């Protein structure tokens, strides 16, 4: 069966030897298939790529953002707090082997580092990447609740009372920003829904009703 994601991946690296590109893709997919990932898996990458395609005509450095999307969660360990840095370094080193210029590798590295939430983007590429990564916040309550359960599964090793307190702080940090989304299209389509979802779930976490069991 044809893997359209693989074909898309190869098209990103026309100057790389195909065997090296193929091996990089295989290793990337293996990372996203790690058993502890309930949300930060390849389904998340696929969703991000679809969002990226929807705004293709608004971007001047489409390929750099696409490479950042592929790699932004390649390293994901909920026991660590440097996943973005580890992912950015992984991307920088791997992309060198795929004949990506140092300038673009530095841009990809910077883009991935911007996904350490919450952060303030300082370029158009960063604004779109952050909005794409956080698009799940501005979805229906049903989809958002599934997302919250998946995040809890990834942190199942954290005791309930500690998780509730920590998760509430994380979500509140998004609410405390003047705007969750940094681009006009995402703000228009998702800001209100995102704030409604965050307020509802924070109230549940603080009241002990949302976890466990939904």
C-alpha cells in the first residue's frame, strides 16, 4: 500500500540520497510510534500537516515549517522538560545528513524551540507553527476532552492530585495570554472555542470532577 506520507517526506529532500531519506523517515515514524504516546504520536503530525496545507499560500518558507512539524515532537519523554531542545537538536543533526543547508537547519531548530508552550513567537513562521500545534485547543468539546484524556494517559505515572494542579497551571497559562492564537485565521476560527474549552476543563480540574474517568 502506498504511504502518501512517505512520498511527501521524500519530496522534501530532493538532494538527499534516497536510502538516507528513507532511513530517516523510518526512524522518525518509530519515535512517533513509541507506546507511551497517546496524543503526541503520528496522528498529531498528520493533523498538523493538514493544517499546514490549508495555509500554504500564506507562507514564504513552507518547507522549513513542514520540516519543523515533522520533527517538533520527535523526542517526547514526559519525565523530562527539555523535549523541545532535544527534538530541535535531533532535527538539526538529521537534516544535515539530508543535505539541508545550515541556514534552514538553524531556522527549523528555532521553530521547534518556539513550540515550548507558552511562548511568544517573533516571526510569521513561528506564529503559524504555534497556531498549528495548538489547533486542538480550539476544537469541539468532545474532541478536546479526548485530547485531555490522552494527555493524562501520557502522564499516568503522575499522582492524581499533583497532575490536576500541574495541568491546571499549564492550561491557565494559555488563558492568561492576550491571545492564544497568533494569526488572524486561527484566532478567528478557534480563539473563542479554545478559551471555552480551557475554562471548562480548568474548572473541572480545580473541582476534582474532570479526572479521573472524564
